[in-house]
C-alpha cells in the first residue's frame, strides 16, 4: 500500500473518531441543557406557587382585617347608640325624681333612706342634712325612733342646697354617706344599665 493511501485511511479514521466525539459531546451538552431547563422550569413553578401562596395569604389577611375593622366599627356604633339611649332613659328618670316627694308613702321612704345611711355610716353620733320637704318628713319623731333602734345619737344639720333626700355625716365631719335620690339613681345606674337595655330592646331578662 502506498504511503498516500495509508495517510488517506488514517485521516478518515481520525475524522470519523472526531465526528463521533463531537456527536457525543453534542448529546451530552443537549442532555445537560435539558436538565438545566427542567430544573429552571421546576424552580420557576416553585417560585410561582410561592408567590401565589403569599398573595393568597396577604389577600386573606387584608380581608380579615377589613372584616374585623367593619365589625369593630359596627360594635362601636352599637355601643354609642346604646349609651345615648340609656342616658336618655336615666335622664328622664332623674327628671321625675321630684315627683317622688309627692307620693303618699314618701315619709316611709325617708325613714328607710335615713336608716340605710346610718347603717352605712357606722358612727355613734351623726348629723342629718336634708332638703326642705324631707326635713318636714323627719319631724314626726323619725330621728328619735331610729336613734333608739340603731343606738345612734342623731341630730338635724343644715339643709341641702340641691338634691332630694338625706346626707348623713359623722359628727366629727370625717365620714358621710350621700343617700339623696339623685345619688341613689347614679349608684343604681351602673348596676341597671344592662337590664334596662335588654328591656328597651324587648328582650327577656
């Protein structure tokens, strides 16, 4: 075989091997590219799901916040309406207090007011202050009766400038118990607010 032929054969063999290597490299590169593309798609899908989930959570949070704010506002308005309604009821009751002194049993009520005041004061000597109408009701031996009943020395003091009922003071001036009708209504007001509101709303207690 001539040298030229041997060179030709060798050249063809080298070219063929190079072609095989090139095809193999190309296939490997394609495979790697496919893997990279697949991973990129998976990562993109993962990020898409995460973004959607965060968006869903944020939307839910905002929705819950809006609902909570609306409920709070409605509750606040309801409470404001309730307080205004109750204030009107108790203001009306306060306006009717002077009529209590015109009742036929007011003398009996005055005696009870004074007894309660003396018991709450827990003093051995007490001074009673009262408005004009109540002072008249106390002149029928009521002070003497309660003095004996409760073993307390009771005397009349100055009249009240405002209010109806009695204020009982210890003789040393350190303690006093306000049992006027206005103060009694104020004390009852906090206790009765819930019950009165239910009655106004037509609910059963």
